C-alpha cells in the first residue's frame, strides 16, 4: 500500500503514539497494488483509495491514524489464506500466547494492565493477528500502544499507580496511551505459539468463572470478533480451523484481577 496526500504527514505522525512498537516512517509500505491518498478538508481528513475509488472521512488526525492502522493490519493478513485480525489482547503465559477476546469497552485494556503489573509480557490489549502456521496456530503482535480507559475507577487507581508511574502516557479523548515498554511488550512481528482463546464476559453480579465454549458458539463468537480482507468463506474456514485446534473458553468476571487468575489457571491446564 502506498500512502500519500497533503494530510499524510500529520496522520503518519500520530502513528508514533498509536503504534509505538511498529511505526512506519515511510509513506510506501511495500506493495503498491493499492494507493491511499489522505487529504485535509475543513471537516477533517478525506481517505481516497485507488483503484476502487472508495472515499471515507475521519474527523481528526488521530482517528485517521486509527483508520490507517486498520487498513495496514488488513493488508498484513491479505497475503495469507490462513490469518485474521482478532479483536483481542494476549499475554505470554508458559511460553504460549493466551488471547483474551471481547468487543470494545468490555475490559481488555484493564485486563492487559493487570497482566503488565504482574510482569507478564503482553502482545497487545486490543488487536492481534491469529494465524495457522503449518499445523500450529500462532499469535503475532501488531505493535499497538497499551492503553487504559479514563477515568480509571477509584477502586483500580491505587493498584494501577505503579504502572502509571513507571510508564507515563498521552491522553487522547477517553484513553491514556502508555509509553512503550520493550521489557514487557512483544514487538511487532514476533510470532508466539497461540495456546488458546478466552472470550471475556464482564459481569459483576457473579463470582469469576471459567467454562468451555461449545464449538458452534466459539465459531460464532470469533467470527464476530475478527476481520480479514478475504471473503466470508475463507474467514469461516480459518475460524473453524482455529477452533478445531485451540481450546476456547469463556471467563465471566467482575474484576480484571479475577479474570487474570482464571486465565492463569486455564493456561496451566492447557500446558
């Protein structure tokens, strides 16, 4: 993908915050089958993609950078028939990546912070690449910044304070994007064996619990939490293959620290 236009420098500059583990500084990402022009307009930034001629708008430079990152991520899996972008975070536990998947605003960031506080290496807390490599699934981090939603709940702020003091961040809208930490964050492109996928369900009315997800439901859940530029049939094929090869569990929880404990227990059982 080649990126140009008078708005490109401002948008690429924002990737320093959004993608500190992998921040393209060149406007040419390698393949030139698609050209993306980013131009400034009074209402924001206009994206024009060629040769399809599609047009979209983003209101500010950071939103435009997020949209550009999504395009880049999809291009990363476009050349593989066995990969997808999973809306999940992942931590390295016992040598394998344990992915925790959920929609936006359901606790992936706070769970990622809980793993970081405990010293586990994090592949990300929002999106990763999951793919089949030979006969074994693997997870690949995208170099995204670790973040925390603001305001941090009063009950969590004291526990997260050591993390915030060690890794200051930049506030954008309702999120704090933390400074990159090479000691605890896995850099872009470093493949890690994928040991399992946990579907997160935040529910403060019950005690934390972990249960196995039936295959049919696991396929539906992961389809809804993943994306690929391949067609629907290819998307379904990859998800089915992942579900056949990986344990898929659901963790219901109220506290991110309880969720971490349940995932640690599951990782020990899988290992």
